[in-house]
C-alpha cells in the first residue's frame, strides 16, 4: 500500500458516491478491484489477480446504506496509521 494507492481509493469512493464505475489498485503489482453500480442498492465487484494467478472473481453485493461513508472513515484511519 502506498500513499498513491490511498489517493486512488479516495478517488474511487468519489466516483462510487456519484453512482459511477470505479477501479482501484490498477498498477499491475497486486490484485485489481472493479466496482460498478448496477441498480439502487446493488454493486458488481470484480477482483482480478493479474500478477499471479490471472483469476477473476465477480460477485454482486448489496452493501448497507452508508457504506461509502463507512469506507471513507476507514480510509482516514489508514491514512492516520500511515502518517504516524
């Protein structure tokens, strides 16, 4: 995890809060996440292991109301740990 990864996480959350597609960890050095809002209350999440197995797993998820705000709070906790 780098500070750039955290910045990208924040950008992904911004896209998702606008009901837009987001991807995260696109560097090719680790797994990649793709998240697509499908309908109200449903997101499609794909995780692709490009550096190792080349396996992709895709699942629909039904996140709880407020999940993006929860992720933003988690991001801030990670940033505090990284800076301290």
